[in-house]
C-alpha cells in the first residue's frame, strides 16, 4: 500500500508518519519511508543522526539516475531527457518492486532502525529564486508511477505541508491519505482543501487527530470531518522528548497512542488496491502536463509516451508474481 501523510505545517504529520513507519518495522513488515517535505525532517524523526541525514543522496537533485533506470527499453521514450515527472510506464519500461535490489535503491536508499528511507532532498543553491519545490518532488512522482507494491508492503510518504501536492498529480498516487489535524479551524482547513480538490479522483481520506487533550477535542474534529474521522493521537511526553532529539524505544510510547498506530495499520490493510484507477490518473495528469508546458519545453508531443496497449494492472500482477518466485 502507498500511504501519504498530509497536514498543515506544525500539525505533526512528520512525527506521526515516522512513528507509523517505526511501528510497521517493529512488526517485521517491509516499509519504505520517503521524505517529500521541503523541510526534510523525516530522517531525524526516524532516528538518523543529523550528521548522517545530510549525506542521504537526494532524489530530487539527481532525477536523471531515476529516469535512466525506469526508461528501460521503452521505444516511446527515445531519451531520458524527454521523461518528465508524470511519464507513465509502458511496454519496455522498468517497474520497481519494493522487495528487490536495483540501482535506485542502491544509490538513494538508507536503512534507519529497520526502516528503509529515501528523500527528495533540499533545494540546491542554483535553485534558489528560480524553481519551486515541485521540481524536486517530481522525482518521487516518477518513482511512484513505476512502483509496484505487494500485499503487506508499505510505502509511506511524508508530503509537503498544506495542499501543495495539488500542483501535480502526486495526490492520486496513494491508496490512502492520512490527513493529520490539530483541533483547530486553521488545521482543519487543509482537510477541507483536500476534500474539495480530491473529490473527483477517488482519493481515500482518513483524518487523524493530533495533540488531543480530551474528548472535547475529538468531538470538535468529528463534527467537522464526519465519516472521514479515523482516530486520534493524544498529547505525548514521548513525542515531546522525541522532538528534542531523544530516540526512545517504541515500547515506551504511551499505550493509547500505540493503539492508534494499530488502528491506522488496520485501516490501511482494509483498503482495496485499485491499479486501474492509479494508471488512469497517471495518464490523465501526464497528458495535462504535456499539453500545458512539457511539449513546448521538449519540442515534441509527449502525449505519445502513453502506450495505448499497456495494461498496468496486468503488468503489475505479473511483475509481483515473477519477482516473488
């Protein structure tokens, strides 16, 4: 399952996404954590020392490595240079399995206390004042376009704060999106934005209350989000210490908050995978990007990268079977 964590800045989405990854890893489950937030704090939250975190190879700054591998022998893509963030897989493209060795993992991936980790990376000095962060997150979008995840495999992406993912097709890449909210109207406004913009795309949203101090906070959130409410994470001394740089055993997390992580996992496991929807919107957003800006930049019609005979669901299922043998 592909899982996004979104929310207003300061809502605690990085903290919760990191705790969720650690919880999955503690159950010996394969989990890949991806930091797609401009602030790049996920590695630290997972327990990586700061001196090591700054040396994680940034996907956003070296996207050509990713393009080179994913393009494979796809004859519709004549060079890496004409691949863009939305380019969909087609005949000859390389799909990526979570449990495999490949050059992308070898170069970009790090291990943090049982969690596999990759990061978009920060701005470079050359980007300041000339590019937005979406140019970096495009590396994650392209990777997710080609990623095939099997049963009880988890890909967790910590997204940029707010509703910025709607500037690309990233918001359609996930089986479930957890919206982390504090019991305030400002925090809930991000949920309102997601609900509005995602309503026509079959996005499954579930709201996680955070920094909860009592039943009144829970009832306030429930009154605003209705059936999208899932559970709430209470104010935590464990998290307070974690945010001050202490790395504590997950066994020390408060019981009521540990139970919240299990509720989240159960909800993920109950979510139905829909490969057809995934590929449909991959193609739709690729055509939008091609026609709005990328064709002019590339000097050719990039909508021709879409392979009309490619069945992504069939290829995904075949790939999963083959790679498990």
